[in-house]
């Protein structure tokens, strides 16, 4: 099935990001709609949900917009609106032929209302030739076209493309905001919601996925247990782990995210910062780790992890990056502590 024709039978409620919603709706109300909007932020933070929210607002005929229940809003949720196309296939790469087909559609007048809207999620996965083809449309967009792109970072996209977009940078939600949303909208109990709100680092989408699929938290536990074990291992074991993990880029990304959350907690504890931590179910291990590393070591590992994660969408040599990281991890003797 063509990714443009995939039906979306349910869209989660948009929680938080009030400033971004206000900015988009204010532009619509004043008649100053940007023909291209780029929404950036960490994975699972709500970028695609905000993009669909704006698409609904552009096509909704009720007051206030978007109402979420009119025929137009419901058709966007189900993927059947004739003037709205959403490309949100996590494992797909946007190709130039898809962009050309899309541009032919955009040249036509809307079937209903004022706008033709296209949502392109995870645009960092677009082929260079596809991004260049889209850029030509952004240089002289038809009056009835609105493009909404999402990406993890603006810096990894073509600068000329970013310069033609209204850029909205989403930030993680507060722990309390995620916790309350899990209880109110997804039926989590208080203990579940508290743990997931912390572990998610403010990414509501991840928290919901972890609530609905026990394998998500199990994966996180395996990744943190592996990090704990590797901290006490030598060169051979570390290189072997790097080799195995680099064969699965998706798992490698998840692993690095979990490791970043761990080392960020270690950094905060080492610096004696009085802030909310992420891995609250592993406090004993975190304190052990903190007692065996210096502030400088913690800062170095966090910076190294941040650099690798930001390079993953730029064809970095994953195996080499993992080898360098693992060989440079401080050696400790931490006892594993899964909840």
C-alpha cells in the first residue's frame, strides 16, 4: 500500500506545547498562514500530533478550530481527507518519485475549503534529491498549499529549505504533565504513570507506547543492564558488543537514548544538582556509579553520547562510533538493579 494512502484510525490527544498551538492558531486567525512549517524536537515528543492538529485547524469549519469531531477533522484522523496527505511511515525513506507525485497533487485546487495540506514526518529521512525537489516548491509555493514537516533537528536538513519554513522547536513536557496525561487519557495507575513520566524524559509518545507494550520497558532494562555490565568489562567484550549492536541501527538508537538518560542522571548527581532524575527506579545503582566517576568523566561521556546521537541521521559510521564510545567509558563495578 502506498504510504500516502495509509489510514490513521486514531490520533492521540495533543498534550502540552501550548505556545506552539497558540502560534499556529494565531497565524490562521489573522490570515497570515505560513506556507511551510517545520516542527523539530526529540523522537516521540508530539511533533506528528501537532502537525495533524494544525492540518485539522486549517480544514475545520467549526468554531473554535479544530473541533476534532466534525467531518473534516474525522477524515484527517482516518486518513481519508481529499485535501490532506500525511506521510508518516517510520521505516520508509522519502523518495523523489513520491515527491513528484505529491507536487502534481499540490498543483490542483483544493476539493474542499481553502487549503491543500501535506504533512511529511521525519523529513531527515528524505533522500537528497527528494528534499531538493520539495525545495523548488517552497521557493514559489502555490497560494493554496501548506506544507508541514517534522524532524529531530533543523541542522540536519538543507539550510535553504529550513530558511523558507516557520520553525517550531518542541521541548520535553514536564514530568507532572506526562503523568497526568497518562492517568487521564490512557488509564494508567499512579505508580505506572509516575515511573513512565520520569523514564520518558518528557516524551509523552514514548510513555504511552511503554504503557501499552511491556516490551518497551523490557528493552530499556536490557539496555541499562548491558551498560552496567560493560562498565566492568574489558576491551574485547566492549568491542564485541559494539560490533553486534551496530548491526541493528534502530536498536542502537534506542540503546544510546537510554544510555544518555543514565549518564545524564549520573552527571546531575555528580554535580549535586537538585533536579528531577529520569531513572528513579534505579537510584541505588546510580548512586554507586556516581561514587566511582568524576564530574569531568560524566561531562565527557554525556557530550560524547550527545554527539553520536545527533550524528545518526548523517550516515555516521555506527560501528566505529560505538567502539570509540565503549572503549572510553569509565571502568566501574556497578551492581545491576532492575525494578
